[in-house]
C-alpha cells in the first residue's frame, strides 16, 4: 500500500487549503484513514480520522474548521481546511489502518507542508 499526499502550501490566516491523499494497493478490510500533523518541535498529532463506515473524528482544535471526506472510487481521502490559523502550520501526513497479522497495521504518506502566515 502506498499513499501520496498533496495540496499543501502557503496561505494567509483565514484562508483555506484542501489536502488530498490517494491510496494505491489493496486496502480491503481497512479500518480508517486519517490526517495527522506535526508542528516544528512538537509530536505528531491526530487532526481528523474517517472510518470505513464513514464516521469521523476531529481534534478539538480543528473541529468546525476542518472536514475530512473520502472518495471510495478513487481511494482518496481529503482534508478541507478553512479559517486557517498560524498554529495549523506543520507537516500533514495521511495514513491508513489495515489490520494485518505479519506486519504493521499502519501505512503513512510522505507528508505535505502547510504554512499559515499571520
């Protein structure tokens, strides 16, 4: 399984960005797909997750501003980010969780940089 993230960039505070992550390979039986972010000098944290059943979960800091969605045909997960703040700056990573017996359940994309200027 490979994940390719895109859509990051530089935006002014209050602006919007849409991140995309296309997953290739066999994802049958996957549990969830998500977006995580890592600010400089900080640990990686969950931003938003969508389960195979379509349920969503958001970090408190992004709730109401970010929306995660999934295209089942293209195996792509999106993160629509509105009302961006300087503290949203960081590298955004997508992941997918697929229960496996002999290897890690989690696959990660390469990350895309989001920079919000105040």
